[in-house]
């Protein structure tokens, strides 16, 4: 995977780990798209940014940088689980800002090629 894509995603994952959702909100493009696969699609920074507030209160997940089918991804594990991620998140970037987030929380898991990079 390209080093620039790898670095951007690593920063995104680190911000989730530390709970710095203000920094993540600051990275969102005005026309950012969010897809919770199989659940909903939203567009626009104003609509998506408040979701990160709810994430601040959750302690159920552990986040790791990795790859899904050769693409940089945030792997999301249940607390205590170490081997297989519960789901993953893909992020698209445009001009240094997050232009799209595809979150697979509600998508049925199928065998994938997981590669942890931590």
C-alpha cells in the first residue's frame, strides 16, 4: 500500500485509540460521506460530526491499524479479543481531508485476508 495512505490511516486509528474525536471532526471534509454498510448513508460534516461524540462514551472496542485486501483499514476488535477483528472501517481522503468513511459494523462478516500492522 502507498506510504502516504498508510500514514493517514495510522493517524486516524491513533486518534480513535486516544479518543481525540475533536481532531477527527477537524479532518472531515464539508461534503464527507458516511456509510454504515447495510444500515444508513449520511452526507455532510454537520450531520456526521455529532456521531463521534457518541463514540467517546463507548469502551467496547479496541482499534488497530491494518489492511483489508491490500487497502489501509482500521480493524475493530471486541475488548479482550486479539485474533479476529469484529469489523473494519475504510476511509477515503481528498486534499488531506476525510471524504468518505465506510464502516462495516452492521455488515455480516465473511472470511477476509486480515493483516494487522501494529
